[in-house]
């Protein structure tokens, strides 16, 4: 990438982080740009994403994922889990580490596991963790249903599947008091209506992504409390 192009991306990233309230994260700009470089390099061979232009990758992938950091921080605070707590996050169907790798960069105290069924995508996330010195980022090549782990505070996905499938596949991985965070475009009213009675949507949160003129939202879900008589 030419130096002028790199500088232009750095300026756009800085403006986007400022709009998202993430300017105080001193290591985030450097790591995010390094991640973007890696994504471009691997994408030439392994086709990790259909988005090819670096400027579009910055908006459609990096800033789109970083837009969830503040809402996630606020939700964890409501759950009594401050930023210093060893919060465990599972990113299901992570692909190239979206949003998991970005979450790990933004909040080093979070322990982020990215799981994907495609080996090359899991390998890329492992390379990101090594190259960017992110000890809090882990990659697993597996189906989430077969993941022999539980107790995650947050299980998230980005346009992975229907809400019913996403929650069913990952139910065993969720902590009893944990929540699901599904990144969606438009509010998926039909998907929410199709959820089983044991799952409740407790909040739908609109997102604004800098430079992206498209609808985005977070659908927050949890297991419904059992009514005892």
C-alpha cells in the first residue's frame, strides 16, 4: 500500500474512532491498521471477504465491528462486569475475526475466543493474535455445537444465521447469566418472533457506523427466567 493511501486510511480511522468514542484507546489505531494490512494480504489468496477495497474494508468491517464496543461495555456494566473483569466473549462464525479480533484489540481485559468451521479463517485469526501480540485473542477451528467449553459471559455473532439457529447452536456455551449479542442490519422482526419461548429479546439497539449509510442494530437476548410456582 502506498504511503499516501496508508495515511488517508489512518485519518479516516482516527475520525471514525473519535465518532465512536474510542479515541482514548492508544494502541487501537496501530493494531487496527495492522489488522487491515493482514486482511488484505490473506484475502488475495484465501478470499476471506468479498470486500476488496481497503477503504471499504475500513468502513464495512473495522468500524462496523468497533461500533459495538461501547454498547458492549455498557451492557457488561449493567451485568456487574466492569472493564477490569476477566470477561469471556465467544464470537461464533467469526470468519476473519469480525468482530472478535476487533473486540480483543479494543479491550485487552476481555478474553475473546473466535470459533469458525472454516480452517483457513481460524488460521487467519490465530495469525492475527500472534502478529499483533494479542494474548487475549484465541482461535478455535470447530463447530460451536461441538465446542467443549461453557461459561461465556457474551456470545456474539455478525450476520451469521437466524436468531433461532444462533442461540440454539451456542446455548451450551453461554453462562447462566450470560447474554447473546447479534449484529444485524435492519431490525429482524420475523427472526425475533420465531425465537423459542425460552429465549427473550430484552433490547434492540440501533447502531451508527461512521461513513456507512446503512441500517445496523444489535439484538440482545438471554435465557428467560424460569417461573416457579
